[in-house]
C-alpha cells in the first residue's frame, strides 16, 4: 500500500517530473501488474484488483504524460507507458468496478487522451509494444462493458490496426492486428456499439482483414468469422459514392465456407460448456452466453439452415440448468434464455425440430425447470409436445418469427 500511495503522489506531478522519475514509475506499475495478474497471482489477484482501484487514474496520467520533450531515436519512456497500460489491463481484467472507474466521467478523458497518443501511426518499432499494451487495456474494458461511451471515439483508430497497411512505414504486426480484432469483436457484442464498429470498418479494410485471416489458422479466422457474424445484418461502410453497399455476411460467406465456420461454432460452444479452450491448445476460452448471442444474431438474420450443427450444443446448454428453486448465476441464466430464443427460431427447420423431439423427455423436463419468467420456454415446450405432423404436411410453426427475436445485449466479454 505504501508503494501504491507513492504512485498516486508521483502521478500528480508535472509531466517534466514524471519523465525524470520514469524508472520509479515503471517499477511501481510493473509491481501492480504482477499483483493483479491472474497468471502470476492466481490466489489473490481479485483482492489486489480491488486494492488497486485508486491507482487507475494515476496510471492513466502516467500513460498520457510520460513523453520526452525531444523525440530520441529510441524512446526509452515507451517502456514506462507500456508498463502503465499493462497494469491497467490487469486491474480491469473481468473486474466490473475497475472498468467502471476507468470509463467513468472523470477518467474517460484521460483514457481517450492516453490511448489516442498510444495508437498514433508507428514511426519507431518500439511503438508497436505500446499499441499492443493499449489495445489490451481496451479489450479489458470492452470485455466487461462493450457499450462504454469512452470506446466509441477510439474505434476508427482500432479498426486501422486490424490489417497490415502497406502505406505505413511500420505496418501493424500480427499480434497488434489480432488484438485490435479482439477489441472490435468485444464491442460488436453490444447492441448499439456494433453499429459504431460497422461504421469503422470500411469495405477495403474488411477485404484485407479476411484475406489475412488464414495466416494464423485456426484462431484468427474464427475470430474474424465471429466478428462478421455479429455484424452480419449490417452494411459495410462505402469508401465512395460509386461503390455498391455490401453486407458483412455477403463478404464473409466465402470465409465461413472455407473454415467450416458453423461447424466450428458448434464445436466452440461445446468446448465453452465444458470450460475447455477452443481451438484446442489455443488458451482461448469462450463464454457460452456470448457465443449464444452470436447464434441468435445469425438466427434472426436468416441463417437457420446453416446453424443445424449448433442444435445439439444448444440443447446441452438447457439440460444443465438446475431447478427453479436453485440459484444460478447471471451468465447461466442469460445463456439459457438465449438458447431458448435460438431454438425457437431454429424450430421452423424440419431437421432441427426432429433433433429436438429426439431428446425424448430430457429437453421438456429442462424447459419446465426454467423460471416462469421465461415465456419462450413455455412456447418451446408446447411445440415439442405437439404430435409430429405427417410428412406431407407443413411442419409446426411457432408464433415467434426469427426476425422478432431479441438479441441479448452483452455486458462482458473477457478474453474471446
């Protein structure tokens, strides 16, 4: 706590003083990062995150103000700013209170100024480290609050880093471009922010992103596929009036086919339900309800036929729900609601309905266990209990059309 107090004191000094004390500031930031990192301090990083909340504005000040008066060939102070961004990212990791503090009215201008400065076009190789650290902070915020207003003005700068621009002296390396894609993917989970993400991604930009997607198979193309799926019903930004508008889904269709996206989405959802990484050995963990949010978006947009591989993991998600008297977490409740919504939309497909009815009594029992506040569960249960129609008649229809389904607004997205 003594070092934390010292950091707070130093951060209030003038930029010139911060430059002179750069090594001390870097040491304090790296120490905070170590305490708040779940990899280096798995036993008590949550307690350290809570204790470090007062340091958020101080670290943002360090990231913003530690700049040399004269730009040397190698900016040694880059390491100080990188340490500050990395410490902030660790403090904000899956921590709603820290994210709220970083994106609050008092800190949002500091956040904007520090990240805008960090994401300037690269003129020195060392800046790429700062790009990566700043993007990790943005990902930590977007993962928890994708609708944070502080993220909106930063999206164009983030989108510019998603691919290698040959016009730049030092194009974004793969690690930086992938981190930028993760930030946009997290923001695309928000109902309103995804409009801003779509506006930041031009047609030329997305063509480059998709062309480069296969260079880091299988994780990178899957992330690009998820991003396009979350934006599938939106138009791409046109560079000039002569261009015809195009949907993200249209542009992504070839990529989806090449990587078997819908089959991989089902495999990823199965892995997420078992808390396993996907792709295997990738160290990329996904939250089920976030993937289900993407599934519902695709169902609403008319991709039900291609989503048949996802029916089984959707059923598996519902079978895990406990009784109405049991307390379940917010994520589990959200996942169950989204799974019901997706299955209702998919039930217009004969094959999907056959798969659901083949579960026997298991799925109806799971639906009865859902809280009474889930009207979709009662509707799906009624549909399953209807006698299967003869082959020469039309399949049973639900009163809920896919386009009427409401896609859940995301509130967190740690990691992927």
